[in-house]
C-alpha cells in the first residue's frame, strides 16, 4: 500500500466532489479525473497500473474513467490507508510498552 496514500486534502476533495462532481455515469479522461481529484496524471496512471483503478477501454489506446468508479476507488484507498495507519500506531505503542 505504500506510495498510494491519500492525504487529508485529497479526502476533502473526494467528499466535496461526490456532491458537486459530474453525473455518476460521466466518462472522464485521465487528465480530467486527475484535475477533479487534485492529483497528477502520472499518479492516476499509477493507480490504474498498480492499484486497480477501473478504466473503460475505448479502442486500442483510449481509456476513460467512470466518475462513480473513480470515487469508489478513492474512498476504498482512503479507508485502507487509515486502517494501515491505525495498525502502525498500534504496533508502535506495543513496541514502546515492552521493557
């Protein structure tokens, strides 16, 4: 999960985008999706390749991201990141408690 963390700013963007974003079925280019969630296009490309951000293939090289799928992916990543952070804090506290 390293390298795929979603910071507080991005979580806020996700929350506001869910209400003010395009229709749930809107198909966005990688660039449009990146701009709407506040990350770079290479970050979106990495999410597609490494983390399973779902894309629709239109032709051989053209892809689109369904807005609702993208939001669901980001929400799942944020939850996974928070779970990982909680586990790290628990492990750190456990190490400190040992004599």
